[in-house]
């Protein structure tokens, strides 16, 4: 009898030797194969992944990291695919839930989704994420997983950070990354459900780690801004002035107050306030970089 590969773990990595083993280990007993697409790491990421039993594919390291994520997804052979980042961990509770839903019939999945404890919170997040609408009679082929982000010693639950739903579990061939934007959401051919147990994201255990990751997002925002600086019509100076005030003052101030107070980031303590502040700073930092490079 032929063995059917049930669940694949797909990872894209670059210099993640501090994370790769713990990530793969958290999926032990859950997945049937591990596929790692490594962007020519200069550390031991590929070696450690191979040691953990992964099939490792070496490639370049594009600025748009989703390109390598999609390569990993394409290389996976399972009926279901769990796509993770190296700094994410699957808890025993989440692993149990993943096993459960991948064995359910469509009717069982419908009933499961109706009884989610945080259903209303998840639905509000889904609207913010602007998930493309799909036909109501389509089957559930993918799942959002709520994510807890670890920042300077604490998992953040306020400031708009939670549930931070990410589509990470899906049937092969039913979801893909367009690879156009770092914050893009997966395009899914069918309906998307939710899982209940959160994915643990060891995002920023140290401030230097946070600044390193944040700098990559700022680089991509900078590329978008550079195009806006190239305005050939007579109104260009007025538009540039508006752009300056928008990115240097309006956007950062509105972001900080919205995340700190409206979304109650202050309830996460000093970590929540610091996170909101430096998240807001990405706008003027990106503007300054774009200006210097134009």
C-alpha cells in the first residue's frame, strides 16, 4: 500500500541557526516531512536543518522573503502544508488541534468553526486583514492561526497585536503567496477557517533582534516611497510637502496613539508602549531613507 504524505512543514530561512532546531522540534510527531529553502545562510542553519531530518534546498536570499517561502511551499509534497517561520513554535495544544482538523470532514469543520471561543475577535481581525471574498459554498481549505508575538520577555496581547492571524495551514495547491508585498496575505482558492490555539512567535526576544527585523520592513517601505518621490507634474512640490508631513508626523503620531490607547497597548506594560513607539517610527525612518536614496 502506498504511503500518502499527510502533512508537510515548509520553511524559508536565512541565518536562523538560533531558531531552526527549536522550530522543527516543536513539530516532531506532527508532520511527515520538513522542507527548508535556505537563502544561502552564512551560519549553520542549513546544516542544523539537515541534522533535524529536513530536506534542504539552497537558493539565493531575495529581499522579498516570500519568494523563498513560496519555493518551500511548492517543494512540499503533503496533502496539507504547515508553513512556518524559523522563529515560530507549535505548542502541544496547537499540534493536537492541527491533527484534529486535518482529519475532519467538511461538515465537522463547519461545526468546529461555529463553536470557536474567540470567533468574534477572529472575525474582526479577518476584516482588517482584507481577506478576498470567496464563494459561500466553497469548502474550507485553509486556516488562520492566531499568533502570540514575544517582545522583550513578554507575549503581547493588546495594541492590535493579537490575534495577528496568519494563514499557515492549507491544502496543497489551494493557497499561494503573490510575492508582491511583505505584509501580503495568502491568496486562497476556497474558504478560510480559524484554529483556536495560538502559534508562538519568538519575534523579538532582544531589542537588537527587533531592530534587525524592523529594518527589513523599513527597507521595503522605503522602496514604495521612492516611487512616490518621482512626481513629474507641476504639483510635485505640493505633493512632496504633503508626503513629508504625512510620514514624518501624521502617520507615526496616529499609529502610536491608536495602538497605545485605542487598542490598549498600554495594558501590555512598558513592552507594549515601547513596541507601539518603535512601530510608529518606521514611517519617518522609511521616509528619511527614501529621501537620501532619491
